[in-house]
């Protein structure tokens, strides 16, 4: 009886071990890929913002509120398949970047409110290392990490400045309103034209064709070169969430 039980356990163990080996092979495909080069198109929306150190740099800044705003992305990627589980993926995208802000400044005898919005466009070239798990013909999970390089073109920095002064005769605060608009890039603009940073995220490929992805991008370069408060140097970095759908050709 014990001998028969041991035989059953041994057979079940070998079956489970074999299935585990098969699943491990399916999860991480180490075979040579069928296609060395493949191309995909991508489109989607993004939500972006621009960090800054205004409050640290200017003691007169009483409060500051920055809001994320939505834009779009459109581009293409090329998969350089080095193995079934590893791909180098360069891409080219055109995208918009937007955000808005409110800044309150204390000027001793008066205070100012800056309420504005920023929008611009970028050509972005990410180069990602993509680790892939699963069966490409069914469902494949992609883990992406790599640098990106961006070149900005077009865009505006628009804001309204509300200056509140005390009218001593009337005993009330009297506002004065100024509207300003300037180029986003260029010598007189808010931001530097070139940017670079890191892009990371995940994607899912279904049936080898249909793609869904979510990525985060953070700029390493100080993007700011001018602010409306003064000519003192400040620091700011681009950051963006990107959600895309796509189709592999």
C-alpha cells in the first residue's frame, strides 16, 4: 500500500514539475524571436505639470497652486527584438504639454495674484529597454525603462496679474488687472527648448497586435529660464503621465 502511494505521489510530482517548467518557459521566452524588427503606431492622452521652487526662492510667495492639465500624444515605435523576452524600443512622438497655476505674492503694501496657463508642443524620442513576459500571440506584459530626449516648439505662457492696493480714502482694496502673454520657448520665453529625462511604465500586448500602455516621464534638466516674478534663476522640471493605445503592424 505504501509503495503504491509513493508511486502516485511521484507521478503527481513529476506532472506538476513538468507543468511548472512549461509555465516558466511560457512566462519568459528565451527563444530567438520570429521577427527581429517590428513597428507599431501609438496614440493617446497625457496629463502634465511643471514643478518649480518659487516658494523656496521667493519669501514673498504666500501660496502657490499648480494644476495638471491634459494633452495628447501621437507617434510610432520600433521594436528591435534581441530575444523573446527583451527588446530595445526607440520611438518618435509629437505631444502637447499643459498646466495651469495660481500664485499669490505679498508686496508689503499690496499683494498680487498671478493666474495663468502654459501650453507647448514637443517632439519626444524615448529609447526604452523593454522586458516582456507571457505569450506574445495571446497576452504579453511589457515592463519599460529608459531615457527620453525632447525638443520643444511653439506654445504660450499666458497669465493675468491682479494687483490689490489699499485705497485709503475709501478704506477698501482696489484691484488692477494686467493681461500678459509671452512665448513658451526662446530667449524671451519661460522654458528652455531642450529637455531630457527618464520614462518608465508598463504595457499589455494582446494577440500580438493590440497595445495598451501607461507611462510616467520625469525631466532631469532644469526646464525654466524666466519667471514673471523677477529675473532670479529658478528651477523646474517637466513631469507627465501618458496613456496610450496602439496597433502593431
